[in-house]
C-alpha cells in the first residue's frame, strides 16, 4: 500500500531523533507538513496559521487515540501537554501560503451558497479562518478537506464534540466536492 506521505522515511527519522532534538521541535513537523507548516502534499494538511487551540487539541486527540492516523499518532505519543502547546503556538504564528489549488468556475459560483447552507461560517468563522478549537478551512489542501468531510460523514473521523460529524450527515457527494474545491481555493 502506498504511503500518504511521500516523506514517510523522513518522518520516521524525525520521530526516532525526536528525543535527542526535543519532542517540541517544530522542525520535526516539516517533513510532512512543509516549511512553516505549509504542506505541499495534497493529502497532508497545512498547519500554518491554524488556531493554536485547534492544533494543541488535535495533537492531544492523536496522543490519546481519539484521532487515528499512522504517522501522527506516534509523533504525538511522546509529547507532553506543554510541548503540544509550544508547537501549537509556533505554527499558529506562521503565515499560511497562498493556496495552490484553483477552484473550478462552477464551484466558485456554488461554493458561497454551500458554505451558507451548511452553516460552515457559524463555527469556522466568517472568513473560514478558524476559531479557538475549530480549524481554518480557507486555503487548506483540497484532497485533505474532501477526505475529512467524507470521514466525518462516515463516522470515521475523531470529533471533539460531535458537531462536525452531525453537520456532515446531510452532505451529498456533490456537496463535499463543491465545499472542498471552494474552500481549498480561498486565500487565508
């Protein structure tokens, strides 16, 4: 099976050297999440400019097994709460890169209505930049967004309060495509 992470060897090496380098070293995250947390891999989320509370909560969920992901769980397993907060504060301050994804003309037209229909801005903020423990969606990787929406709908994605899983239930496959395509093209 092909790894979702083309730099899996680099991530594994980073994990093995984490204790020597200090587990909260943000340089350990760049193998997968890119320089400054701006992922170049369409299946890996960008973590730059995400709300710090969201990032520390995500790390906690990986560490405690509430979110399952083969590369992230071992990386988070050895982090203390203080280290999670350090990493979260660092990446929250990193500027998000302009999106590489270009939204289709149809979804550029249909996207705002879908965002409104499914109340995305209610939790993710008026510009979809995230709030507190809610992630930034604007400019996130298209494939990652699509996969996460599908996982929430299927009940296969860890969800802190169940709101996202509940919100994803009425989404059709077309709704997921429109939302992911539209959101990925927004400038954060």
